[in-house]
């Protein structure tokens, strides 16, 4: 069984912000509350899933996905308002200061929701580290070599595993 390769943080954040923004917009179309934080939570989890790392980087991926999904959501929902898919609320319009305050509160909720989503997925879905005494000792040439991370068979002289991308210990030359 091969292990998926870890992706860059930027890739995870980009996927997380798009997923979070789209989900928040779909929820907003159905006129449900907390569409931004729900989208940010799911986007943060998607970002962490793509990064495929332990809690630290996964939480950062989720946090950034949550934060950046807000402008994506606002832009996408603006387009949907223009085309009439999301109706403008009836009643008195908020002041500019009230709108600014709302954006700050929503941004903070999105950051928190994205970080929680990323942390949860980072705790559940990350590569397992298999460290055994045999894996850390150099392997004499002529013997088969396996990845210290995922156990995949490696070709001779390959410094990194082609399946999971983990750098392998150097053999004495």
C-alpha cells in the first residue's frame, strides 16, 4: 500500500479556501445561519487533508483556508446577489461601521472554524511514522531498501521515497 505524498502548504490552503468559499456560498443561498464559519471549517479540513501532515501544519492550513475563504465567499456571493440567486435582506440597511464590525467578527469566526477543522483532520489524517532500529541503520549495498516512512520498495540510490516523498538515510559509499 502506498502512502500519498505530502503537498505544499500553499496547495492545501488554495484548495481549502475555494472549497470553504463555495460551501459557504451554497449555504448562504439556502438562507442558513453561520454559512461562513461552516464553509471555513470544511475548507480548513480539506486544506489539512491535502497537506497530509500532523497537527501543526494542518492547523495552519486550516487557519489560512478559513481566513482566505471569507473574501472568496464575499466575492462569489456578490456575483450571486447580482444575478438574483441570493436575495438582498429586507428592512433597514446596516451602517458602514456595522458592516465593518460584522466582517471582523465573521473573519475571526472563519479563522477559528478553519483552524479547528484543520486541527481535527491533522490529528486524524496524517502519515504514520514508523521508526525501527533496522530502518535507521544503513543498509549494505546489494540489499533491498525500503522507505523508512511508508515501507515502499526503493530503487538503489534514490534519496527520497517516490511514494511519500520522505528523505531516506544515506548509505555509506
